[in-house]
């Protein structure tokens, strides 16, 4: 599956939907979406990952970049991530820096 990152910003909340495989080749597309969200003044970042099949360390670096770029006060939500992606976040400890939301609770963030 080809990688895709789509951004929607509304009321200082940026929503990025990721699909496919996030690796060294595709990470710049994700980083560009994060840059654009930050430049639009987003205070919160919601990442919908239910269609993201894989995330390498390059994807993790973009998440760290996002946390730095958005600022310490900004919340980053990881919504409906696949078990392999959650495993990567947990093994690196980055799950402590984001808010993990399961698919059952994703509807609330969809409507924001």
C-alpha cells in the first residue's frame, strides 16, 4: 500500500491521517504535513493511524519532531494505531509523550 498523509486543520486542531508504510522514504511527507499544521497555528495534533501498517524509526523521529515543533503544551493524540505501531511507541518510551486513543474512543476526536 502506498503511503499517504492528509492534513485537515480546524479550530487550532490539526488532524493527519496516515496510511501505508511510514519509513525513511515516506517520512518527509509526514514531516511536511506536521510543518504545515504547525505553521497554521495548530495547538493540538490528532494522528489517525488505523490504516498505517508500519512505522520505522524515521517515522518515530517525525513524531519527536512534531512534539518539539508543536511545543510542550500541545497534545498529540495517536488514534487507533495498529499493534505493531503501538509496540514501536512502547519500546521507545514515546507512548509516555503522546495520548493513545483506541478505536472505540476515536469517534469523539473525529468530530472535533
